[in-house]
């Protein structure tokens, strides 16, 4: 019966049955026609090749079809149907584009240049566009890297990063902007914007951490630090434990107050700390043990039901489900850390980020993220 006259249910069933039987479907230009399934596997050999060694596209393992042509349209001798090889030369060396023994760039079939008689043209490049050192006009070799091992996107072939094994990028600068000669790429001088050189010292020889370059300690050769204090806390000018302003090495006067009037415990000379609490827990504004919001110096609310409700919502850590802290009404607690323990810059109390590196790129073992060196 003609398929067009079959009921629709039978036509669908017949189509599905034929589609499901992969061995009945003819794909590509296989000589066996219909003996490959949809995945290109031959039903007899169980491989991608039929009994004669040809795949579903009609090519053998070496890429040749039965007529001796490959997928690029070249025969086993390397010529296309017009008699030209992949570079456009015929067997006599005549180029298809020029009709001469030289291609448009001036090179013959053997690779010699018409003008120079050598493998290189007047500009010093061969037929493939590379000079005698193996680099093209843009400075890249056939693998896409320049003489320093960087590709056009600035990635180094040895490290897989934008920095070489010594920590320098393709422009010769470190991640902090220092050249090998110690010049900063932003300031153009031996010092960065903060006034420190490549080794981390300023013009006076001090590091950010207060270490003197010459001695490797906090002190000059004479035993005093840059503020004039000795290891024993004696000031160089006064010869006492106080400087000219009558403050000791920690910045406190003889009564124990700093220049702003606060003692070591954070209480002002007038008796209150920065939050308005006295040593006895009395609030400066309300004159009671509670501030305007009803909290005492320890953050305990006067209304126990309110406290219980807050504890239930915020939990022991003081953060609720949205990451808001009960004491600050922000994403950070009183110490400046979020519910995961990181500050606004992404570092924990030990100075490391979520990946375990500090702001300078070192982990807790002192290994750098880029060069993996300590």
C-alpha cells in the first residue's frame, strides 16, 4: 500500500520504527551506504570504519577516500584536480596566481626569493613570513609567542599567567608595577605613590613596617628609632621616658592619657569612653545604666522579651539570616567583620582572604600566589 494512504497512526509508527533502526539509515557517502548508525559506528565491525577501512564520510585512517583524495581536495601526490599543490604551485613550479615560478610574495616552490635568491626577502622574512630567528613581522613565532615567551594577549607560555617565572609581565613590570631596574611604571621614578622603592623602603631607608634598611631593625645605628626612642623607652632628646611633649613611647603622658585625652582602656580624662560610657557603666547622655535605645554598656536590652526576640532572630553570632548585625545594623559587627569573618576588603582577622592569601599575595606559609615562591 502507498504510505500516503496509510492511517496517520500507522504512518507515524512506520517512521519511528525506521528511524530507530539506525542500520537502515544512509548517512554521508559511505560505500556500504546505510551500514553506519547515527554515531558513525559500523554495524558489522563495531568501529568507525567499515570492512574496507573507510569511515562514514568515506575516508580511511590516513584521511584518503577511495579515489585517492583527502578532505582538502588534494591527491596523494599533493595536487588538486587542477594540478596545483596547497601553496598554488604545479609540478613544474608555476604558480596559479602569477603564471610564473614565483608566488605573489616573490617566492618560488622551493622557498627561494626572486629578489634575493635566498630563503629570505629584502625585509628578512621567508615564504611563511618568519625571519631567521623564527619570528614574524609582529614579533611572534609559529606557536604564537614572542622572544620573551608571551602571546599577543600577554600570557606567558611557561607560567600560564601574565607574569614570567621571575614575576615580570610582558612590559617588564611586576604585579606591583616595578621594572627590573627598580623604576615604578606609574610614577616613572624609584618610588611608588606612597614614597617606597621596589624593596619597600622610603628615601630615608624605612619600610612601611618601621624597619630601618641598614640595620634590619626598628633602630638606627645609634640605637634609637625614627621617633627618637631607644629599646629601653628612653627618648634621645630628653634622656627620659618622655619626649618634648611629655608623652612616653606609647603616646601617654605621666597621668596615662594620650594627646586626645584617652587612657589605655579607652576612657577620656572626663570619665567617659568614645561610646559615652563611664567606668561605672553610666551613660553620659541618659545618666543611667542604659542608652537612649535601652541597651547597657554590654549591649543588653532592658526588655527581656525584646532581647529574646533579637537573640532568636540574630543568634549567638549577632547576625540574622540576611547577614545584618544586631549591634551595628550593617553587614559588619563591631569589630568590622561580616558573618563569615571577613572585613569590607575581604580579609579575615589574620589578614587572609577567602582563598588564603594576604593583600600582598602571600599565603600563611609565605608562598606567593604568582610565582609559588617564598
